[in-house]
């Protein structure tokens, strides 16, 4: 364990910080505008506290930059690979790794991100929340604990309540968040402004939106003042850790929870096919509804063993309301024929995105995030035995990776517990007919996988 002085040096707080009277500590650690005005600052303290694995700076009355991450977002082998890097380089590598979409990225689901925001706005009498952003696999906060409330207790309340709700929503147990959170004391106004700007800019940097105010799950969102998730009411006090890992121990959700479920894509989880199809056709969750002709749900056998998923409707599909029309559709039909399948029989065809992007541009991350709950509900209803991801965009979005399609081919992946095989998009094969042989290899892999599933 590092000594007190070594900890302060490691976190960049010396020589600027000095262990003097409490009032001076508070002034050095936090912008004046961010420090609450207690009647007596004589009790302000600073020091190192440990939870048994990493030391943390504790400074009562200070403002903190905090990051906490989903449990699967930073594997131990990745952390070990950075062990010899300087602290600032380790932090940069972690941010780059997280922003590439590491892990399952549960928080890309709007209903789960809203649980986190609801928790952040609860008990604001305990802290001042200056900035926040809920990224797909981690959360950044800038906050000032008030009075005697400790940062560790605040974070425990947020993490345990959201872990309970997320596990309840997904009907599963286990760890939701990494045990360890990163927290850093803000030393002055310049650092406060820099980190506030960093939080607001993070979704743009990660290509989740084009502008800071265009990301819904951030304090920078242009409609944040009227966001339902910020006014849904109060969640209960922190759920005990034992309950947080076991959805079976929870009672009925409060009224606020029911309101959230009724007003977000979480309500799609109870929809049957007619309701889901109608919701997709009339969806307004992203800006694409302003330029499309109609939402395109999909087509085929509603109890199919085979599910083919492309990227998004093209102009023809937008007009016809059916995926894979035109020449690309004919190539897909030929691929189905090679599998002794045909459209409408034991096959369902859908897209990651349900609305046509103008100019056939690549789908944006926020558009995919809005559409993904629809696709997940379709998978729940169909219960396919195998998924074929058709094209780079579909494969990378379903697998939450930026790995080139050439490296994703040739092996069986998993999506929501269903085997997934990657192949080229028919439109690409029209441009690059030499790669049809590789596409045939992908289809053989899919056929062999299906045979093993039925064996």
C-alpha cells in the first residue's frame, strides 16, 4: 500500500496540496463556486481512505471527477497490459478502450441509461451534480458532496440501486458495475472547467452524436430540462448489496418506475407482433423519422430458425416497406437458396436500423441505440436458432466492435445467447464478385453450425 505522501504525488496533488488547516485544503481542492457554504469549515477533512484494494483521496467539501464502469468493460488482462505505463497514460488508454465500446455496453439501451440518470437525480440534497454523462459502458460525474455525506456512500447508493434495477430489467444476477470507481479531487477552477468540458464532449469524441447537446443521456442534452427521466420521482434508498445481485428479492416497482417503463422502449418488451410492427412504422425516437417514408420492421416467418440482419433500409426498402429489395435483395435470395431456404419460409429478415438514413450513409450510434430495443424484442419473439449478420455495419453494431469484417468472418459469435455468423453484404458482393467465394464459406459455416444445434 502506498504511503499518504506517495498517494498524493501519484494523483498529482503534491506539491500543490499541503496538509494544513482544513479551510486552506478546501480552497485548494475545489472551485469557490462549487464549495457549499457550511457554517463552520473547521470540521473539513482530507486524507487517504482505502476500501482494501486501491487508495482514494478524501477531502470533505471538495468537488470530484468520478468514473464508474460496467463490470465487463475493462477485462483484467487489458488492465494488466497497462501496468507499467505512467498513471496518466493508463487513464488515457482506459478512456480510449472504453470509448471503442468494450464489453456488452448495456447502457446503450435507453431504458437502462434512464435508470442511471434517475438515480443521479435522487438525493440531490446529498450532493451538487455539476455534469454527468452515461456512456454505453461507463459513467462520468462531476459532483460536490454536501455536508457530512461521503463520496463513497453516495456512489454506493447510485451503483447498488441501478445494479438492482438493471438486473431486474434483464432478469439476471451477478455484478453490474466494477467494484472499483475512479475518483479525483478537483484542484482549481481551471481543472473544473476542463473536466466539465471533457464530460460534455465525451459522446462526440466517441462518435455517439455530432454535437454536445445531441446526446440524450448527458447533462449537456439540449432538452435536459424537460427530460422525463430527470423528473420521474424518487427511487428508494440504496438497495442492500445482497439484493442488488438477486432480482428475486425485489418487491413491486414504485409508481415512478411504472411511468418510466410506460414511456420508454422498455415497454416494447411486452408488445406482441402487431403492436411492435406498428411502433416501428411510426417510431420517432431519432431524427430519421423526419426524412424517411416509413419505418421498416422486417419480413418473413415469425417463428423462423434463421434470422438475417442487415444494416438499414435503402431508398427502395423505404418506399416498399420491406428490407433487401432491388438487386441486393436478389443476391440475398440467391444466398438463401444456397442454404436451401427462401424468403418467408423459416427465415426472417430485418435490419439493425428501422429507418432509411439519408443518402444511404452509415447509421449513427445514437440511431442504432434508439432502434436496438426493437430488434431485441423481435429476437425475443422469433427465438431464432442462428443469426447471420449481413455486412460490416450490422456485424460491428451487433458485436459492439470496430474490428474489420474480414476478421469477424470465419468464426461463430454470440448475440443475446444466439450463435451469430458474419458475412458480406449483398450490395458489396455486387461490387466485388470475387468475394462471393468467401461469402459461400460463411454460409457453409452457418449451415454446419445449424446442424450442430440440431444434433
